[in-house]
């Protein structure tokens, strides 16, 4: 299990390869997901993410423990950046391993839904018109209802 909150970029390939290389015990599935800063409306110059060190890591560790209780997982990686990022930069990554693909996929989706709507990160969008905090979206909240 690894939970990392970091300011700098990460190499998705290196992270996925290191995660895969560490798997033992007959893991038959590895699922990875990487989120990217999107310029949905056009004109996004940067996304700034804030968090409270210590509190954020503990919250992510709790959700990782919940995933382990619900699914038969071998390992989990949660990596999330903070600070200022430009469109098309990688913002987060989740990786799960399990003996069977269903557990690996479902646990990864559960973790992604949590990161999108409940993890203690605050996002601010910077555009030519100014900066503003990103509000919670109903779709993201609704996604949690399946869990």
C-alpha cells in the first residue's frame, strides 16, 4: 500500500511498472488509472490544488483501508499531486492489484470516485478572467451512491 501526495509531476509509466514489479502471490490483474487536468470550458491556464498535509494522507489511507475490506486486493497505490498544474498535466494515479480483474477494476473505480468527490483537496481554476474555486458536481456525488 502506498499513499503519496506530492507537488511535482510523476512518470505514469515508471509508477505503473514499479507497481507491477512489486506484485507477488498470484495477482492476475493490475488496473491503473491516471487523471489529467482538463480544459473543459476552454481558457484554463492552470489548476491549483491545495490540501492540509497529514490530514489528506490520513483520509486517503482510510479510504484505501475501506477498499481492502470490500475487495480481495493484493496492493494499492494512490498518488495525487498538489500545487499548480497546467492543462494536460497528470494530476493523480490509482493502481490496484488482485487475483481477479473484477476486484481490481471495482476497487480502482471506488477509489477514483472517492478522490473526485470526497478527498480533502481544494481546486482553484485560473483563467484570463481570474481565479475561482471549483464547486462540487452533482454527477460526482451521484457516482458515490453505487458504493
